[in-house]
């Protein structure tokens, strides 16, 4: 029964993420999942730890903060996309983050907690390198990534402290459930920026590509255009590379992200050098 509830809540989260630019209501989410808004709100809070309304509000404000960090859009445009009038957005943003939206955008350092101090420090050091954008840009390729059918397991966790153990458990479960000839590529889907979001509430999907699957926790990634970066390094460097791309390349390139999640497509496990090969894929709007 618990797995059924988690499945339905995950479907609701997926729906919310892809429709944040709309005026979502608790009633709509409940109807989408075939429950009354009161009953489903209780189920949602048991799994996620907050109400549907609180989750939607937080996602909108955190996505807006992420856009300020990675986009050249005006604060007014970002506010409208988040479903706010400019005045309501200003008060909601300041209430949530403790500073105004314009102050947040102008900050030279980013708020973080202890487990991500090294990430923030790494980005600040790289900002002193005038050539860093060109160095990253030379490695970026615009590609059409074919659609993928994925089985997935979702976790709400601290990326820095808990993700390694979660991946190990997921891989073990996959090995027990699927024969080796049916184990495809592993894919990671990160939904949150831990330098903005509460570091212990980041959502992440661990996935495996399959030809055929049915049942709980299966979804389809549609074919799309992505800005791709080939990563080959130690696993703990992956989060640094993600933030280099988001903080030092994306704000200055000619592309804007759309509302699809970013992907990590893994091509190998850890090799004899202790490195992994993965493609970091950022979903971009067609120019």
C-alpha cells in the first residue's frame, strides 16, 4: 500500500514540475490523481513532508531564484512565469529568502549550508578566471537525445551526503530484479539546485533505461534538444561540474532552459582510475 501511495504522490510531483507556469490548485492536483483534495493533501504531506500548496509555492519561488542565477530574463518576466504579479512576487520572494529578488540577483556569493560550502567556494574561485566561459563553451555540444523509457526510484535527500548510498542501494535492487542482458544505461535526474533549495529536501530520480516495462515508477523521457557536456572524472566532481555549467556558462550563452529536468546519462561504472563517464544534458529551448 505504501508503494502505491508513493507512486501516486510521485505522479503528482511530476505533474507539478511540468506545470509550474500555470495556476495550479490543490483541487486540480487531487482530481488528476483521482482523490479528493483533502484526502490527497494528507497523503502528499505524509510522503513529502509538506502540503501540496506549500510545495507548489516553494517550487515556484525556488525555480524563480534559479532563473535569476542562470538566465538573463528580467525579474518581472520571471515573476509572471512563476504565476505572480510583480508586487506579490516581491513580497513572497523576500518572505521566503530573506532578501529582495534584486538583492539576490546581485549577490556575489550564494547562500549555502556546510555540506555545499566547497561547491560555492569552487564557483567563486572560478569566477575570477575570465576565460572560464570559453573553456566550458568549447566542451558543450547541442544534441538531439532520443527518447528513453525509464524505471526509476525517487529520493528526497541531501545530494552531497546521501546520494552515493542511495545509488548503491538502487543498483543492488536493479541487479536483483533484472537479468544482466536487460540492464541498460543508468540515468540520474536532478530537480533542484542545493545552493538554493534546502539541501536536505532535494529531489532526485535514480533511473535505468529499459526497452519494455510496466507498473509503478515507469515513465518516458521524450526526444528533445539538450546542451551536452561529456564528463570523465571522479564521481564527487560531478556536482562541481554541474554548478560550473549552471553558474558560469548558462547565464552567458545563447540558450534558455525549458521546463524539462536535466539528465545525467551514465556510460560506465567507476573504472580502474576511479573515474566515471557520463553525459550531462541540459534541456534547452529551440532557438
